[in-house]
C-alpha cells in the first residue's frame, strides 16, 4: 500500500554519520522519522532555517532545543515542539540515541 510505511521495510536515508531518516508524505505534508545514534553531543548542531512549518515529537531520548532568540529548552521523550517558517533552530543531543518525528508543510523537496 502506497499510503503506509512499515518501519522495518523502509530503507533509511543516511543524512550523516549516526543520523538516518525514514519518510512518508502526501502532496502537502511530510513526516520524517529521524534517528540519531551519535550522542550525546558536546555542542549543538549548526543552526538552520527553512520556509516550511515544522512540528516535532521527541519519541526517544533527550535534547536541548534552540529556536530563534528563545532560551534553550530541555525536552525528553513525549515532548513536542513547533518551529514557524524561517526561524533558525537546532538541537543538541543529550543521550546516546534520539528519535524525533518531524512533520513539515509544505513537503521538503530537498529531502526527496
């Protein structure tokens, strides 16, 4: 079925050393399951921004979230965050393994 993605059958895309992504999408919405196995990290990743709106769910592990001019926020499994379009943001991994479920609208063509 094209509208279902079985985790064990999805080929992960290697983003960088210790970072893999699996995705599913519609015409206007994308969900990415991002797994980080390179933690904990001593520094945050470089800031980035994009025109897409983003909401995310921390499924496993703990992170610091840095977004715009706000103070960093400590998040753990079960927590959520939202990033408006164009806001610079990044994370720092506090545990060995982190899994974040990211949703984007519109879809991230650069991820395809």
